[in-house]
């Protein structure tokens, strides 16, 4: 894992075609702009985790309540 420090207005490049820019840093929140080809999927990690939990629940036949509990647990761990 690479850890970088960037200020508002600075950016970084990933490969030759993905640019991540820091738009602002306010009260512990960072706003990012990501420029990437349309073929590159960009998902927030909590959405990826929810999709994985949903797929696992579908395969296992888990109840909707179990899925809700998994999503709540994910939300609390932020």
C-alpha cells in the first residue's frame, strides 16, 4: 500500500490514464475528483461490500434480516 499526502488542488496519477485530484479538505472530510476511462469501474468500498454481502445472501438463501444486519454492521465500522 502506498500512502501519500496531498493538499487541496494537488493530484496523483495512477498508470497513464487515471488522475485523482484533491478538491477540498474540510472538517475531516476529503473531496476527491477521479478522472478515468469509462471502462474503469469506480465504487465506494461500502457499496462493494454491500454488493458482496447481497450476492452471498442470495447464494446462501439468507433472510433479508440477516442481510440488513450485515449492512448495519458495515455502516457501524466506518
